[in-house]
C-alpha cells in the first residue's frame, strides 16, 4: 500500500479480515480469485438454506477446491435439527467454520423465517447455534444486524448477543445497521439504515472476551485499520468484513496479508495474479465451466488503472462466447499492457 501510515501491522486470528458472503457473487470461482490475492483472508460461501443443503445437489452447491483455503459455510434456517444436520454436512465437505445468517432482510427469507427477522427471536437463534455447536467440531459463528425496524435502541441488540453467547457462541459478525423489514428492498437495506459502528464498539466494551467483527460500509484500509486498532475512546475490534468494496476493487486484498496478519509483503503485480489463475481456469474449462463464470469476478482487477475499462469490456464482450478460452483473458491483459505502456511513455 502506498502512503502507508501504519507501521505496526494488526496481527490477529483468522477473523482479522474477511470477504462477506454475497449471494450470486461469492461462489467458488470468486473465492479462488480472492485467494490468489491474499493467502490469509477468510472467505465465505454464499448463503445456503438448510433445505438446499439437505435436499439439493450437494456436490454442486457445496463443492469447493482445497486451493480456496479456509472457507466458511453460511447457512440460512431456523430449525435447530436442520441447522445441525446442515452444519455436519458442511463440516464433512471440509468447510472451516459454519456461520448462521441473521442479517438478510429479503421477503423470501422472511417468509422462510430466517435471516434478519430472527433478530426478534434470539431464543430460536440460540437453539440453532447450540444444536450446531453440539453437532460439529468446527467453530460456529453468527452474522447479524444491530436490530430490525425503526426502533433505535441498543438494549435489544445487547440482549440478542447475550442470549446467543450464553450457549457458547464466541464470534459475532455485525453488519452495523438495522434492517428495516417493511418498506425497503434488500439493496436499500444495505445502504439506507444508518451505520452505527458505535453499537459494535459499545458491545465489544461490554464483552471484551467475545469476538466482534465489524461489517458495513467499509471501503479502504485507511478507514478500516483504525477501527480495528481502537483508540483512547474506542476498544479494538477483532476484525473487519468487507463485501461490496472488495468485490468491486479486489486489489484491496493484495495488502491484507501484510496489514492485518503481519505477513511479509509479497511483491506481485496484477499481471502475476492473472498468471496464477491460468492453470485453475484451464482446469475448470476442461471440466465444462464457461470462462465467463470465472472471469466475471475478475472484472475489477484493474479498477482505476490505465486500461482498466478495456480489460472489463474485453472480458464482458468475449468471455461468455461459446468455447471462449484463456486466450480471451490474455487478449484483455495485452490491451491493458498496451494502455499502461502508453501512459508510461
Ligand atoms: C449482492 C449481495 C449479496 C449478499 N448476500 C448475502 C448473503 O448471502 N448472506 C449475508 O449474510 N449477507 C449477504 N449480503 C450482505 C453482505 O454480506 C454485507 O453484510 C453487506 O453487503 C454490507 O457489507 P459491505 O458494505 O462491506 O458490502 C449480500 C450483499 C450483497 C451486495
């Protein structure tokens, strides 16, 4: 990172920096790409419902490559037995942790009685977490909001966390805004309710031995690191989870191993990352996966760089063509190289 202001890296455990679970985005191809950018970042699956895990095509839904490293399986559900059964299946597939979704506000999710509406039912969440903790050896965590609907009180959030903590959950990932279950779309619910990082700081102060991972609206390392490091007024937080900012600008991950995990910096360029992805992509193409399914996650690699738009456009226009192969990626890369050389000249 240029203009680095922090001389002491923030060294913590596996939760120090993670990429948020995002439906339709954080699939296995996305995770492989993100893993090429950081060996330490904790990666999450998309949310899977217990119904899908128990009755669906498991290899398709749950399968992932060991080269993705540590991946957390996020489950959506509210039946303790089904959650426990799904957690066991996830553990058998090799997931590093199980996370329960108590933050998603979509109608579909509310009618299935899981996601953010469960913020109003801490007892149900506690029963699910207890059942999962009983059933698996791997860690079980909860991703929640700070509350639901327009009521602005801190106490229900505290009560929610304390009830889940009482059954043995020691890690909460908090999307630090309320979900308004009526009147806002899921997308609006990720932007409109105001961010309240102070709620997360306050609860960390009340429960210093419990992990609290901050999520919501984080964009840069300059913004994120001070929140984790704490200050005279604010406690240290245990980690940051970023979703949209990383997806849009994946190069953010290239500094994560050094800044958040204290690893020696690795000098690598964006072009090196493409090279690293090639054997994986070749392998997946041979298995019948289309290039577009993988390269769509790589569109932001050159965000803000010379040739970044050419890269995006070339991939968007060509990667979905029938039989598109790695040559499409190499052509896009060459366009960036030409644009970069022009700027340098
Ligand atoms: C397209 C999209 C899909 C999402 N899907 C999920 C999901 O499956 N499970 C979940 O817990 N949160 C989901 N979220 C919410 C994110 O995990 C995260 O909490 C939210 O985007 C706020 O973080 P950010 O501001 O860093 O993006 C999704 C967000 C987006 C943008």
